[in-house]
C-alpha cells in the first residue's frame, strides 16, 4: 500500500498548518488577543485574567496558523447568520454605504505573533478566510482595515470606503470587496506565490486550497453535435480533431458482436466484477489475474486510485506538460503538494532520464508519468525507463499512464514489470488504441497487494456489459489493430508535412496526434482555433493546460486521409485570413 505522510514524519515537523481553531486553540487566541490588542496596541483595556473575548465569539469562526503545534496567527470570520458584525459597534446600518444581507461575511482580528510578522502568515490567513467564505457561497467581504494593515487588505482585493473608525488607540477604515474581486486579485497578483506557498503548507481546512474547477478537456466538438443527441446528423459536419478518439472503427468482430447483441446488452446486468475481462487481459498481456484492475475508462481508475492512496500532505511529482486529469485530481480533489518536472520547448519536450532519476530520489509519495506523453507525443523506450524505475525508492509509487503505448509496438509496455514490482502501476486506457472511447473500458496492472486494495474499493458493475464484451473481443484481434497503428503512422507523418507547408511548427510524435505551434511570434492559438470552429474544425487549444506551452500551441488529432486534407484546407484558409488582418 502507498505510504502516507503524517505528523510524525520529520519533513512535517516545521510545516505551517492552516486549520479551523479547536476549543483549545480558542483559549490561546483569547490570550493572544489580550497581549496584542490590550497590551501592545492599546485598543482595549487590560484585563486581570489576561484574556480578551467578546459576544461575537459565540458564533465567530477562527482560522489558525500553527507551527510545531503552537498557534502563531489567526483570523476571525463573522458569518451573516449571527445577524451582528463588529462594525455594528461603530456605525449604524443606515450609515453603511451598502446593504447588509445573508451574503455578507466580516473578516476581523487578523493577528500574527511578533516572531512571524515578516513572513507569509498574514497573507496566508487572509487567503484562507477568502477560501472559507467562498466555499460557503459568500459573495461579499467586509473588514475594518487597521492603518498598519491597510495595504495588506488592499492587496487581497478589499477597497477602502473612506469611512474612518476609531477604537482605542487604533484607527481603521471600512473596507469591502466582492468574493469575485478578491478571487480575481488573488489569481492575478499572487497566483505564482500561492502555488509556491501551497507546497509549504499543511492545509487542514475542509475545502481545497484552490477552488475546485472542472478538469479542462477537449471535446467541444461533441457540443456542436448536441449533448442531448437530437441532431446526430451534425457529426458529419464536424471534424472532431480536438479529441484523440481513434480514426478507425473497432475490429469487425467487435462491431458484429455489439450489433447482434445490442438489445440483450442494454437490458442485462454485466458481471459485477468483470472477471471475464480480467482473465482476457491477463491472458493477452501475460500478467497474473491478481494484478489486473478493470475500470470504466482510465479516468475512472485515476479518480479511484489517487483518492484512495493520497492525502493533502502527500507529495507528488508530475511532468509538465502532461495530461491534465492528474493535476486536476491532485490539486482540486485531494489538495496534494504537487511538484512539476518541467519539459523544455527548446529541447522538444523530451524527458531526460537523468533528471527524472534525480527527481525520483526526492521523497515523493507518488510520481505520475504519461508515456508516450500527451500532449507532446514524446516516448521513452521501455527498457530505458525500466532501468530508471528499478533504481527508484520502493517507498515511492510510480504511476505510468500508457494510453498510447500500443502505437509503439507490443514490446513497449511496462505491464509485466509493474505486476512483478513492489511499487509500479501501469494504467491502460482501451479507448484510443482499440476505438472504444464511447463504451469506456480500461485497466491497470499493479503489484497484487495494491491491485487487490483497488478492487476492494471499486463498486460492483463499474464496467458496463457492452464495454466488457468489446474489450474482450478487441484483445482477441491484435493483427487488425497492429495494421491500424501502422496506417496511423503514415497518416500522421503526411499530416505533419502538410501542416509544416502551411508554416505551422510541428513536433514529430509517435501516437495519433501532433503538437503544433503557430509560427508568428505572439500569435494566439485560441483566436485561430475559434475561426476554425466557425468552419466546423475543432482543434485542441492547450494554453489552459499549462502556461509552459505558450499561447500559440495547439494539438491536432490524426484522422483518415480525407479528413486530414479537410483539416489542412480549413486551417490554411484561416491562417491566410489571419495574416491579412
């Protein structure tokens, strides 16, 4: 089983923890409030018990920053359900230049201990307050910006309303922002800093560090057809080169079986654990049945395994650029600490194995690789990659996504090695190489103990009956698919040559897609691809996947010869039009 990090491990002892305050923490907070606001800043009178609390604490929420188990900073959030805010002590509601409603949250008493005021704690607490409010559907944030913190509040999007407030020896200004404004400011001004800080923080709030967003995929072409499928004839008018579905049909045996048995398959429950599919995979791939885990597409397996094995304190390494599903699950759903092994444009996005081997020694819980890589199309040979993995720490799980490896030939998969290893997992989608994207079939090979854990946590009937049947029949037709892969190589090379003739820079790949870049410096692929869509051609814009690729980069799926000609024709016309503008 994949090792988990916990508070006993040395690397976490000095980590900054962000969490909701416990009852014990609150007692420390009340003492710190007295020390800072009564003794240090003279906002309040000193109390003999050395403790400062008020009526709002009956329903306030505190977020704390802790190091070595000690509270070093905190911020208070007053929710609207309490019906009272701190500002009510100084201004009546009719003096406020905004309406008070159930979308308004007050942030107050941002406090950091003396020894930590020069670090990131204050900004981190403000960001944590934003995330807490954002996750609860709040739309506006109210604060009284102390004079010495006014600049910090402004940096996180709060704006002064020129309404001064005096409390004891301290001067404040009333400040407000919408949550949307605060979020936009955080991303625009501090996006890179937040990425760096995230890796240094043990985030124990219930919401993820970054707001959850749907994973950005291709597939806008299916939207043109219609997701309620009322106008299926439109698929003939759309070129779906934005997704990497196979250009060829499934093997004839697969199509015939599905067609002849469709009514029965639609109404009949599948084998609950896909045991026949497991046997067929084990037989075709030469691995033990105990090492195989079936799934409804590779995304099903990614979501299952990573969420089972990893926690917010886990450390993970990814390639960059790489298939975006992994980053989405790790960042948005789990909140792991994710590092990236950057692949350089100047070097053709190659994976340098010496750099990878050095990175593997970095104490990661999991390292995820896609080989051949998507979207770069680069491949590391099985024997060279296996040599590196054999020297990797057994405490690090190595996840290798081989969705496109069949294009490289039958000897390039690490499945058998993974099944016999202690820590290697190979994930295999059957969607792209077997032309089964619509039925969703996949599997992974892993050491039996890890595979067994995944099977125990998989729901019954996870793989549909059509998918199980199609997967089994596909595995029985290796000669048909090998011929289709050879045709794909010819089609890809011809498409690459035609695109280069248009002035497009093309990175030679090995699978059923090409990574392309507009030659004009500063050109934005999004604009060009938008014009292509207006003509029925859908290509994959990649700036949203990673900033490492740049705004001019896009991906083209390889189609049949006639469709590839249409791709080149439409893209050529759009590029000519763009040059005239």
